[in-house]
C-alpha cells in the first residue's frame, strides 16, 4: 500500500514538474540508448533519436512534454552553432577550395533537385520539396568527424577533402537559414504574381543580414574579446563560463528578435567572434560540456516528433529519402571529386562520408517547420532517413577497401575515375623519376610529409642522402617539387607508386604516417619488391610493433614508448644520473617491451659501459 501511495505521489509530483520530468526522462533514455548504440559500434546520435521516440507521444508509456523539449532544444541549437562558429577555420576550407566549394554546391543542388522531383510526383508543394531537399543535402559534421577519427583518416588528404566539403555545406546551410523567412512569404501557387514582393523581401532580408554581420564581426570582434579578457582576469571559472553562455545566447536571441535572423545564425556569428579572443580555447572548453548536454536534448526532441507508424503507412517516401541520401548524394560526390582530379580513393571517402544526414538537417527542418514551410510528416521522413543513414555510415566505411577493390576490377570505370587525376600527376611524377634515375646518392623513400616527415626529410638530406617524398596531397607534392626536391604523388600502398618512387634502388624506407591506414600492406609490398630494404615505421601504440615487425619492418618507432622514454630521461638527467646509468635503465625497459611482444631481447644495442 505504501508503494502505491509513493507511486501516486511521484506521479502527482511529475505532473507539477513537467520541465524536470522531461529533462530527467530525456537524459536517462538518451544515456541508456546512447550507451547501447555506442557498444554496437554505431553513432550515439542514433541512440538519442531513439530515446526521443521512446518518450514521445507516439509510443506507449511515459510521454515527455514536447513543447518544453523543443524549447530546451533551442538552447542545444544555439550551443551547437556556437561551437561550429568557434571551430570554423577559413584556412581548412582554402586548402581544398578547388574541390570543396564546387563539389558541395554541386552535390547540394543535385540532391535538392532530386528530392524536389521525387516529391513533386507525390503531390508535395514545391517549397516543401525545396526545403526538404536542402535538408537532405547536408551531412552530419559530428558523424563524419567521429568516423574519420576512428579510422585515423582525419589528417589524411581524403579526410581534408571531406571536412572541407562539410565546411562549405555548413556555410550553405547558414545562408539557407537566412532565406527561410523569405521562402515562407507568399503562396507558391501564385509565385509569378508575387515575384516582385519576394524580391523585395529578399533584398530587405539580405540588408538586415549584412547589418547583423557587420555589427557582430566588426563591433563584436572588439567588444567581446575585451569582455572575455576582463572576466578571465578575475580568475573565476564560474563567472567565465557564465559569460560565455550569456554572450552566445544573447547574441543569438538578439539576432532573431532585432534582425529577424535565425538563432542558429546568430550563434554561429557569436562563435566566430569569441574565437578571436586570446582566451578562446578556455571559452571552447567551457562551452563544450554545455553544448554536448543540450545537443543531446536537441536530438531527443527531434525523436519525440517521430511517429514509427509513418514508416509502415508511407514506406514510399521513406525509401525516396533514403535513395537521395544513400545513392544520389554519394554518386554525385564520387563523380565531382573524380572530375576535379582527385584519385578514386579520395572520391570514395568523400562519397561514403557524405552518405548521411544529421544535426544541420534537423536545424534547417525545424526552422522551416516553424515558418509553415514543411508539413508534420517531413520531420518523420528526416528522422527515419537520419537513423538509417547514420547507422549504416560506419559500416560503409568498414567496406571502403573492398568497395575500392571491386571498382578497380571494372577497368573502364576505374580508368574514368582516375583519368583526370593521372593526367594531373603524370608530369610531376615523370620529373621525379628522372631525378631518381640520375642520382648517385643513397636513396631514402619517405612516405608522408607531415611534421614528422618534414623533420626526417631535412635530417636525411643534411646527412647526404637523396630523399624521395611520397604523399597523397597533390598541393604538398607540388610545393616540394617547386622547392627543388623529389616528390611522388600517389598511394604508397600501391606497388606501381613504390616502383615510381625508386623502391628497388632505395636503401631506406621511412613510413611517417600518423595513422594505421595501410601501413601493414605498405611494409609487406615494399619488402617483397626489395628484400634488402631497411624499413623504419612510425607507430602510435606498443601493440602495433609486433604486426609491423612480422610484416617486414626493421625498426618500429613507437610514439607511446618513445614519449615515455624521453620523459623518463629528462627526469633522470635532472636527478644527476650519469649517461651510462640512464642508458642501462632504458635498455632494460626496451628489452622488457621486446619480451612482451615476442621479439628477441638481444636485438637491442648493448648499453654503454661505465667510464673507466
């Protein structure tokens, strides 16, 4: 009886505290389902959307307050866009502008027109099809970055193209958010008669947008950093965090109420301004936990709008949405990247990485829904498409290599995909091969030209070796060639690229790649071509040493181990130990590592003897 009374009291309290109940239920469901999807190797975003479905009005059991959840989601939108603005770097876009700008615009246009055409045959209004198509065209930054990091591809040329592409998509989405209020004016059936009014509204919206950008970027870039610096000087972390929150929310809400822009655009501009402050890193660190928490509620609120029965009742429109995201978008990206002169591997990475939708799609759809541009079922289409595409995306990345192999078995298609790329690189590689053939110095092939590769290259050239750089970044190869050094463009895991780099003639191969993508096959292929080759490989973790040695590496330099050795050496030197004592201790540690990884202990050099 007491249990029943307690339950009744709890139910009554919950009815009087809808805000707290919705927050508690939303976070709890998101935590459980986010944890489950993460354990299954899927994006937690899928779990958050499912959590919203579970506590939404369209499923049995507890039902959260949809209106309150959407208000909380607005804070999530503000903080999400604020974070995007803070991490927006024009240089990242500029490095791949030749493919990212035309590619993102072209792919977005194709996806939007395809969605419009499909929905036209389903008797949807033109404006609804247009906005839903734009939402379908935008990929999730969160999902793509997570997959690239997990695959060790974020710092590769493939990753740079995909990330640059997303930056352009984000900018396009921000511009579309500005246009949403303009789209909502007038009747689409009377569009010709109201063309002048629409143009006037567009001109007024652009004028207000220009004023907003000018005020925030020019005046705000002076005022906001000054405020943050003054608050930071008070040495109060609570006040600093509160200041960041006040600035982001105030600028976002002010942009909406005064200039008629979206809160998302205002928050994006606020992030750009705050990023100019000397204390921007601390601001980002303080905003991150708040952003992540409210972003969860944003995805939960979107899931609450989803009716699972919609998939059963309207399977055709769901399949149409999936065909745009999983077929039309990837094919468009594949073709555009190949036409711009990038290799098939880069084109495939971009195509698969963009075959999903996420946070920006929902932000755009929510704004369009608030302005009456999208019917209620549009959100159902987006949520269903997002859950399926986000779930499949990591799985598609796992099959990147098999997909590439299958394509390479289609000679005509493979030649077409790589035709422009091969023409762009033929002259560069030809001059490099001539330099390799004519050199009389000992040859060292260096794979990768990041910070580690540049240092190795400089030291080996100073020591009198002729170095050949192999890199997948065409701009890097061009810069090295212009500087008078030898560089080959290509994927070093392909035997013909290693042959062009002079691997048969080389004495040393140094693999400086920071990720594990293809290192084992690269070492094996190089050793097979030139069994006498001395191969030195960079590795991140100790567990990677044994497979690399087995594949044929002569020396594996492990970041995890070498960092520990270097730090220990510094401490021991400061303690006053002699060099021979330090080397003796470090030799013992190296021997232990070799024993743990099944390697010969006596393969290490002996520590120096103590001075006589």
